[in-house]
């Protein structure tokens, strides 16, 4: 057969290996294979996680002759910021990142008086196809590597520490996996990322597990696995409807794992961790904001370790849906509270820079 007729499947290149992808032992092994002293691995990790430095030429405690080699092997450039966009007087900053293969995704830094939250992506795109979510519309491009997830945090933390974000130098206190992607569909790398985020320096960034939120459409087997990790991270469930009929439409994976199965998994999570589960509910005008649905939701949640986060819908381009009327939102809150369920209405940080919930869809794509 002539060569030009043989089909060659496009080889999907993997993101470059980075020390954040490896365990401390694996890092030491890589360093040893380069003919360097194994403790160099720990020095590199100390620079990256402890001092937020990725550029080995600045690492004066490494032999000058080894810096480049060690950098190439364990601290390759993973992400390039394409641009930063700010709003809310600079207190919200969205960054568009480009990976080694040109793939684009976003993170959002939000400063509050008492905390700094970084919202990160776990996938480029998303395969869950929720019709109200901008990311869902384009489908899944690929999973992000652990290094690509972690580098969003490290690069943002570095800018924040260096005073490059309005409000003066600061530190990230909270991480939410609420950017692009379904974290539980990239379980292994997300879990490894949570470890890197929460392990103490030099193996991780030393952010409290209680400050990390993993948000999911409700992939029940993955929630069960997370329960077995015995971590203290917060679990958020994107419920958006209390009844299967509507949830099948709003969160299509519901046809696989129903509302009651997802909530059962949530209560098991709350039971083993002792942590309140967050129920995310985007209020969509005349779709899921009826008083009877608030009552139904209240009945399902009543008596459980739970907190409801109502999110005024951020309309995505071309969508026929919009946010609820203020009076319907108020009534929804009132009905939930009448069942004794804790509820807050989330602020809509970043809306005007398309950096608000579910709007993260790199325009360039
Ligand atoms: N895939 C995960 C995490 C990403 S989205 C999940 O679904 O939980 C983070 C939250 O924003 C989810 O609760 C999601 O349902 C919500 N969201 C998505 N699009 C939205 C929109 N247009 N308006 C308001 N919230 C939205």
C-alpha cells in the first residue's frame, strides 16, 4: 500500500513531565538518572512549592552547571498566560492560559476582605454537556495533567505574593475546582493535585484541605472513591433540580446517576468527613425556580449536613435562559429556610469579564 494511504492516527502528545506530576521518590529517581544528587529534587520542590519559583536560573543553591538540566527535566514551562482581565476594582482577575499544545483554559482569582479564592480548571472543555454552561457547549478537549492544574495555582500565588494583583501582596487561602471541566472525570490527576495543594512545603503548597472545594455534577463512583481518601476537602454537588425529570435535562449525566443516588453519596461524604456538603443550584427563570421545587428541594435536604448555594444564572451567549426574577429568588430562599436548610445566594463576581460561574469558555476556541 502506498505510504500516503496508510492511516496514521494522530499521536496525542502528553504535557511535559513536571515535578508536580511525581511523588517525592519519583522526583529523586529522575534527578538520580541525570547523575545529580537525589536531594536536588527536594531543593527544586522547595523552590517551586515553597518560594513559587519555576525558573532554575534563579536557584543559586543549585550548581550553575546543573540548573538548566534540572529545569528541563522537572520544571518545564507548562502554561503561558495569554492575558489577564480584571474587574471589581481589580479584586477579580481572570487569566487565560495556553498549554504546550495550544489548548486554552482559564482560572479566576477573587479577593475578599477575609480570603483569597482561586477558581481553577481541571479539564480543557468539559464532556458533561449541561445546556446552561458555556464550557459544556464546546465539549471536552482533554484532561489537564496534575502539573497543569497545579501550575495555575503556583503562577497565581506568585503574582499575588509579588503584589501584581490589586490590594497588595497576599496569599491564596481557598481553591475551588469550579473552572472548566468536571473534576471527578479526571479523578486521578485532580486527587493528586489536591494532595499537592494541601501537602505541607516542600511536597505541596500547604493550603488547608478545608479550604479546597471539589465541585461535581455527581459522578457517584468517583464520590465514593473520594470518601475513601478520608480528606477534609469540601464537596459541592451541582444539583440544579430536585426532580429527575428536569435534572435529566439540566445535568444530562443524571440519566446515569439519579438525584437520590447523588444525594445518598453526598450524605455518605458528609457522614464520613463531618463536613457540610454544598448543593449548587443555578436559579433559572421559570425553569427550576418554582416555589414547589424549592419545597421539594427543602424536603430532600432537610436534616442533613448541607448548605445550599444559589447562583443567579449567568446567561451564556445564545442561551434562551436567564436569571430568576428577584421576587422568585427571594421566595426560593424563604421556602428552603422554612425547611431549616441553610442557604446563601452567591455573588456574581467576574460577570462582566465572562469570568463568572460557568462562563469560563475561552473565546478564542
Ligand atoms: N463540572 C463541575 C465544576 C464546574 S462548574 C460542576 O458541574 O460542578 C462550577 C459551577 O458553576 C457548577 O455548579 C455549575 O453547574 C455552575 N454553572 C455552570 N454554568 C453556569 C451558569 N451559566 N450560571 C450559573 N452557574 C453555572
